C-alpha cells in the first residue's frame, strides 16, 4: 500500500522533473532560433568560439549553452577535461533528425517553440480563467503559428499521400483520375497539408482556405518553394462562400476542427463544398473515447495543449462551442449530425496521435 509520504515524494519528483524539462525545452528553443544546432550539424565539432563566429553570437553565452547541452545529453563533448575554450562539441548521430531536419518525422523543436509561446501568453490565460472570455490567437504570436505549421509538416509531406489517403481507396483513385480532381483544404494554415496532397497527386488542383491572413501569406511562400504554386491556390476565404458550393471532389480539414469556435458551422460549410458526390475527411486528435484518470501520455499532452492554447483561443470568439483539444469521437459525431451528415466513419488509419473521420450524407 502506498503511503501519503511516498505519494508526496513521487509527486515532488515529478514536478521537479517537469520543471527541468520545461527549462531544457526553452534552451532547445534558443539553439533552434540562434542557428546553433544547424551550425553544429554541418561540422565535425566546434569550440564555443567557432560556434559563436559561425552564428554571430557571443562566445561566453555560447560556451554556457554548449556545456548545458552536453550535460543534458543533447550534444557530445570530445574531451570534457580540456580547458573550457578548447572543448569541441558535436551533434550525436541521429540527433539532427530531432533538432534540425524539418522534413524528418522525428523533428521536435517546434514543440519547444510551442512552450515558449504558451509561456508568453500565460498572463492572458490567467486573466481568462479569472474573468472568462478567451485569448486571441495573436497573443500567442508568430511562434505558435510557426510551431503548428512545422510540427505537422513532416507528416503531411511524408504520410498524407503515401499512407493516409491511399487508405481510402475511392478517394485515392479519384485523386489520380481525369478530369483532374478538385480539393478544398479548409483551415489550411501554412499550407503543408495542401502541398502534401499536390505533391502526392500531380493531377489535382487544391484550394487552401483559411481566414488567417499571415498563415495564407506563409502558405503561398511555402507552395512556391515546394514548386506546386501552379496547382495550389491559397485564399483568405470563408469555406461557407456559396460560390464554392459543390465544386470539390474532396474536402479536408486537418487538426483544426477542435480549435474552431463554431465547429458545426464549419462542418456544414464542408458539406456544402462537397455537394452530393464529394468526400469529406476530418483529421483530429486521437484521444481516448471517454474521460479516465490518470491518462496516458497522449491524453496528458492533449489536455496540456487544451488548457494553454486550444480552449482559450477557441473561446476568444463568441458564440463558441468551447471544444478544446480533447474532442472525443462522440463529440465529433454530434457536431457532424448537427451539420447534416448522416454517418461518421472512423477510418482504419494507424497513427499515435491522429484519428481520421469520413463524413457522409
């Protein structure tokens, strides 16, 4: 039987380790923003002076950062006993995939970026707790916007066209067929889902729709860099625009429905875009079917996102459903029914954090 003292000590240790992880995450963010990891990735090992010169940063700060990173196990040091100015540091094998390579499925530095953004919004979040209302997305700033884009980018560019859409045979076939299929990617953000579809299916024409102007500007730049701007058109446009009704063979929304203040209206708009014959696909979080406590790591991280960002941002507009990140399957089914869909199918696509829904009728 666990005693109160043992539970106390276990919780104290957990809070300490959580704080340590938060601090280290901020230091990872510095390494990312200052280009320190990128410079190390292109070398066989650098001293603090060499890394400072390569990145335009100050040697004394860089030396402390390098030593901290080596102590924490993010970097290797060639000779720990050498004088401080002579120690050479390098990225261990495999670490660049996590810290540098933006197309790697293991890329994780955007998570550190999220943490810094959330910390910057804490005062506003506290105010919302006390007085109600929400926290406008702009308070989270460009860090949150870029973190959202970058954390999903590898999955959209690697898995969307190779695993996820091929798992829906009729949709996959239509995207390869003539005449060229039209796709509406609703709440497209920085556009990586739209770009991933266009890369995988050279025949398709994709319209990326979002109401956030900075995200659309970034999406257009991303499409140009990816070489698909001739087939992907990003627009600051409401998906409910009647001029678009029935124009699309596939209508998608990737990891955005739970963020919206009016999810039923969004689903109703998607139904209108697809018309009688188009397919509607929603990807959102793979949370548990029902609330249980304690939960697993996926449930824990989803609730953390919800408390710090998705619920406050979703409540910034009124009226709001106040969904939060933890949108369970039954909640989506209810939203879909209210939007006029007759059926919600959970697709057999395996993923640790995402669940895929096909909405019909």
